[in-house]
């Protein structure tokens, strides 16, 4: 039994079938951030009062570098998905919505690129 009117079927209105994927991506990134944030918090508490050289040595270690890269990727993805939801829910003009969604994606890529480049420079 179809619940769409003939006009809505012609206009293509209805579910975009992307909500579940967005939901799971946001939940998986949040779940990944729990242990990564605990690790980062514990590590930063241990580095209180450390010199710049000690902090760089900590980030130069392979395990620390890998975990930091995973933290950056998960947090930027989670940030981008969360801001996307806010834009989609509260910006009602289609033109503004598209511009803000593109800027959101570009900002997330810029933050990720800058952070990963910094980690690359530190790790090597």
C-alpha cells in the first residue's frame, strides 16, 4: 500500500534513504571517540609539565602517532556529521543550506588536512 500521492511520486518527494547511514556513521564515530578521548586525556595528564621535546617524543612514538591520527579522523568526521544535522534542521533557505553544507565539508577537510600534515611532520 503506497502512502504517497501521485503528485509526490512524480516530484520524487519522500525518503532520501540516507538517514540510516548518517545515523550509523555518527554513532560509530562517537563510539570510536570514547576510548580515543580517554587515551588522549590520560596521555595529556601524563604530559603536564613536560618539555616540548618530551611531547614531541611522545607523538613520535608509532602507537601514539597512530592513535592521534585515529582521534583526529574520528573527531573531524563526528564534527562534520553533527554540524550537518544542525544545518539541515535549522537552515530553511535551500541556497543558504547548500552553501553552509559545502563550507562545513570544506572546513572539515581543511582541519583534517592540517592536523594530519602536522602529525606527519612530527612523526617523521
